[in-house]
C-alpha cells in the first residue's frame, strides 16, 4: 500500500493538539506536591512557566532545555558517607580472600577491621586507591553486574533501606516536572559514571547517555574472538568543581539553562549555568533537617556548602531548606 | 483554574493514537526513497521491522534503540581530504599574519604556499600540530562561532558546494527512518567533536549531546567575573579504531544495536555493536562510484576500507555499493 505524504498530517495535527493540551494540565495540577508553598517552590514553577511560554521574551526552544543535577546530596543522600564508599568497602570485603596482603596494608586493613574513621583518614587519595582496586580489572559488563547485585542486597546503615530508596521525593518531582516541560535531565556527579548508570534510568528516569560522572580508563580487547571493554586502574576524569563545566561541555556540548546542586563541588556548574544568555535557574539544596535527614553545610567534610551559600545569596540563586521547603524527604517505604 | 488528574487521560489517549497511527504509515510509505531496491535496502528495513515488532523475539525496547554513525565518508564525503583539514588550512591562512614564523616552519609553510601534498606528507602528526595551532587558545564559544562562520563561506574544491551540502541523501533518510522508529541516533567520528556540534543538529537532526568525537582538553576559568571554558593545545581523546567503542561507552554507556561506518577506523565500533546480545545490524558504506562521488577502498590513505571488507563478508554485515544501491548521492542543490 502506498500512502502519500499527505497522510502524515493527521498525526502531526494530533501531536500539536497533545502539545497544546498537556502544557496547561501540567501547570494546573500541582507538579511538586511534596514541596511546601514558599519561595523555593515558587521560583522553580515561575522559571519553568516563563521559559515554556511561547512568545515570551524568556522562551527557550525545547532542544535547549538542558538541566543538570548533582547526585550525592542533591538527588539522594550522602551521609554518613558517600554511598559509593559503602560499595567500595563491601567490594574490599568480598575481594579480601584474593588479597591476603590487604590484612596489613592501609587503607584496606582498616576497612577489613570495620574502622571507617581510620579508612577515611586517608582522604581522597585513599578513596581513589580503593576505587582502583575494586572498580578495575573486569569488563564493563561485569562491573555493571557487580553494581546491580550490590544494590539488591546492600542497606543504608542508619535507615536500613536499600540505597535506591534514599532518594529525595521532592527532587524526583522536579525531574519529572522538568521533563514534562520538554527538558532533558542530566546527572553531573563526582560519583563514578559506571556506578550510577546501572540504576539511574529506573530510579530517576535518567538514561545512561544522560549521566556524566567520574571515570576510569577502559581498553578495547578481543577475548576468545569477542570484543570487550576492560576497566583499567587509571583515572580518566574526576567530575568535580571546576571540571564539572568541563564534563558538561564534553558530554552535552551545550550550556544548561538550569542546574541543581548541594555543595561547593557544584559551584562552578552553577556559575557556568547561571551566566549564560537568557533566563537561567540555579538551585542549592541546603541540608537543614537533622531530624528527618542530616543537617550540615559550612564545616562538613562531606558535601561542604560554604562558598556556595555566599554566591547563592549574591546571585539570587534559590536555596532550598530541606526542613522548611520539603513535606517529605524520602519516598514512602 | 484547577484541573484534576482525570484530564490527563485524553492527552494520553491521543498520544497512544498517534503512536498507533504513525508506525504503519512510516512502514507503508517508502522510508528510503533514494535507495534502489536490493539487498542493502532490504536488510535495513528488515532489521528495523523485526526489532520494532511487539511480541517478536527480536523486539528491542525504545530506550535501547541506539544507532551510531561514523561521519567522514559515511554521512558526508571525505575526499579529496577530510573536510576538517580544509578548515584547518583556512584557519592557518587566516591566522598567518599573527604568526610570521609560519612562513618558514613546516607544515605551516606548505599550507601557506598552497602545497597540500607536502602538507599532508607529515601525516597524522602534522595534522595534530596544525589542529593544536588553530583549534586551541580561544573559548569554546569563540571556537563554535569560528566553525559557523567558516561553514557559511567555505566551498568544496571540486563540487563548489558548501560542505553541509556534501552529505549523503540516502543516509539522511536512514537517520530519519531510524528516529521515526524510536532510535536515538549518535555520531561517533574521528573528527573533532566541537567541529561537528555547531551544525549536526541542523544538517542531520543530531543534537550536540549525541555527538561523540575527538577532543582537546578544556579548562574552566573566570574572565572579568564571567566563567569561560578555554580550549587547550592538548589532545584529550582520539575517537578512532579501538577507541571508538571506548568513546561510545563513555558518552552513551550502552552498546549500540546498529552501527554504520565506511572504513577500517570503524571496524571496532562495528565489532562491538555486532556482538551484543539480540538482533544487531552493521553496515559499511563502500565508495564505488567514481562518477558521482569517489571510488576508493583497500589502498586509500583517506577512509581505507580493507580489513573491514573481510570482516563484513565473514560476519554477514551489509555492504552498500554507492554506485549500485543509491539513486542519488547528494541532496538536490
């Protein structure tokens, strides 16, 4: 059957009708039900409404609606330490039988003794050494499976909930709200890109190709006539601070119009996002809720937010007080 | 006006109707009108039909429909040399007044004398040296503007057409056909990622975030209180041969189910794509048309296709003969 071009028109007309009807509906129903009414919520909605309003001087075409989100402390919790560190510790315990030398070698020895404080005393250097020992040496597909397996069994030490449930319900709503309004949502995290990709699609609705993170090098190899990518014990990119805009540029190739973070590690991403042409939106999640989550900022070793608070005030960025702005923190169990 | 959730239903129903009606239309009309009927065209259509057919054992969910395309020689021409080399030569001529030393320094001196043969005698090393001298030292936004400006004036030496018109009409149809069937289409090219991004969206319908290519390092800096990314004269990644799967993994994080190339530089991308689980599709464009385009393969210094022809035959990959399979090469002027 030959159908002429004309017959595409009804489909196009339907699509136009859908585009026309969904926008007012998304706006009329509360898109952010877990947010208390207040300036933070209002600022998000006002931004989305002005950049999606056809004919408005702030209108942004769909293709340019790029929003970037930090992960640790912005989309999911990061206390008492980055969840990837728990993964690393569990991997060290699992691999210990193959590494008898770890019994006396730091930082591995402290992990095996369960002495987290001593382990973390080694700082970033020790963390990278442990990451190399546990994140390299296997194929990319094997590593993905290791992460998947861990996520089905591991529990957060305080809440006893699986880590994928330690995500912020109000931020899930922001992600969905932005996507309903034509945004592409990206993660831009200091965490390992391959540690996040196995679960971000299911948990956040963010597919692997929209995840930017730290990475180690990989190498293409033929094994028994089949190609594999082998993970090497060598850092490729650390996606933090001044390198967040670098990672954004490399992966996305456009400047975001909205960026969400929670720490000084996100400062340059927010600066880069906030100073482009046209309407811009920058938001810091401020951990102010010691009861329902954790309260920390200027002096925390994890997720320190110090300079960022000054810059947010100076530039009119939105600051979310978790205690005051969020009705709920985590999704219902 | 408050609109309840119920009102979302008509929109959802419309969307479902659209999804239902567009698929058969796309299939019934000829999606590849510039292709002669033959095994190459048939293989593309057969693959798309089987992986989109609900309930089929070969069905692939939309999220996993990733297709990667080489650029030079696969989506646009690459003779008498890579178009980016013409860009580099034009930049050297434009920048020469600021570099009096280039008059006597190779490979720059040969470029300024118009001696392309002598210039290219320096091979990849000379090309990278010239790329560093012309692609670095400015901000990312300045570089994008330089590429845009060049594309509006530069003409291909033989056809006298602007370079964005030197694209293959039959491949534009493949890109559109795949996207109509739920694919995300990516470029994975040895060419410079920032040389491609300014025009791939307009020319191919491929947005910047779906372009993978070779890159130089960039650095975040504050200039007069405004953040910029400065391009540094240092290679970051060369997206060729065994590093094409590496680039795919880094940017996309999933294995493609379809890959399109034209040279031995694409071989590992096709191997990586072709050996995943489930239905797979690999295609080589073979330059066989000396009259309408160029004819070259095993002995060409640009776009050599030698090992790839053996592997294609051994693995049952599709080989497109431009002379026999394509009704037209370039879009109408």
